[in-house]
C-alpha cells in the first residue's frame, strides 16, 4: 500500500543535508539562524498528553516561554522541519509503521521473556549483539519476570543484578510453582502495554514463550489479549508436566516460528522435540552453547528472511 493513499497530517522530521523531500517544509524562514539543541523525547511521556521540545536559543526568554507543545504520538524528533505523516501510522494499535521506499511496512512488536534468574535488562544486552540491520526492523520490549531470584544466578559476575525468574520448578522440571501467577502477570502486562505481535524467549523464557500459543488456543492463558502471531525461540524446550503439556502441545503450533539451536547447548535435544510440534519452523544452527548467539552471515540471512516474512504477513493483514 502506498503512503500517498493515506490521509496526511503534520509531523516533525530533522533533515541533516541535501534536498528536502516533497513532503517536508520549513517551520519558518528564520529557522536556519537558530542553533540546534537536543530534542528530548520519551515515550510514554510523564505527561501522557504532551511533551516539550527543547528547541530554544536559551537567550530569548520570550521565545522560551512560547515554546510549543508537541503531541508525542503525532510527531517525530525535529529541530526545524515538519513532514507529512500518514495518520494510519499513528493510530495503528499494534505493529509500529515505518517508511521504506514509499511503502507502509509493519515493524513487528515483540515481548521479550528472559532466561532463568536473569532480567529484561540482561536480555536486552544479549540480544543487542545482533546487527543493527536486524534490531531496527523489530520493536522489542523487555519484561522482568514476576519473582525475584530465589537462588544463585548463573550469570553472577557476568551481568549485574537484580535477577528474576518466571516460575519455580523441581530438579526434574516436571513440577512448577507459581505458574498460574506467571501467566496472569504476563497477560496483565500485555493488557496494559500491548498489543504485541509475538514473543521472543530465551531459556526459561523460551520454554514459556513456545507454550503460550497452545495455552492461549485452549483458553487457559492470555484469554483477554490478541493471539500470539509469531515466535522467536532461543535455547527452548518443552514443558514435561502433563498438566501443562497436554494443553500447550495439544495441537501443532501454527504461528511462524524461528528457533535457535546451539551445537553444545544442553537443551538442544529438547529443542529438537519442540520442533516436532511446530508447523514449518525456521531454524538457525549455531556452534555455541546455551546462549543468545551472534549472527554470522548465514544466520543473518535466515533471520532477515524470517523478519521479511512476518512483516509481509502483517502488512497484508492490514490491507484486508
């Protein structure tokens, strides 16, 4: 769908150099005389209705008093120029939109579930090793588990605390404590901060992520939020307890899924078992162990192909 088909409204954009695009106009004729200052943007803002641009010279008190309020949903960061932006990009309540060669492309929004006794911040650093070409195509939100770690973390000395866990389990990973509270916690977060298109999970977060589409389909989890459409599973496995597994894997996992399998990962055999329940999974093999791996040339190509696939699915759905 071409951008020109949308209804236009003003939004701000910063032009570094070169010729202005056809949809960009200066705010005023004297804008080139103003010295740029940092543009402060935080979303969601402290005041949900407006936020302030810091575009003042600092010497003119009258100008400082008259600085304009900018709607955070309607504007991008800019010093001096306005760009017309499709209203649909601002109003869409799911994937984030981006402009690529004049077309409207969906930016998939993923909720990221970290590993056992780590944190959302730690997972952000782990995933941050991926190339920018991958990260800029995804909207990733990192959530801490609901329970502080009840024991020693394997990442102590590597990553700073605090550490969290999603639920507790016995040595055989066949009995789970606080599992229902975990599901309620995730659903409550999605209700407040969603919607999300999919889940990215590592280790305990990957086991949980891979089970949620099936649990949602059976009506035992995430019943108040939109269905999970995509999965990225890193070092995952299956639940062993029939109390969970019978619902989680009652039917094949239909949503497109990408699975990372480490050659020396102790969970690899269980990750292979999980693949048997997925419909046409995409697989990235890497030589490392139980970790979020870097992407080599081959795995990067696979990753980008998977992202293009889900972006296309989201865009086509929006056009229907």
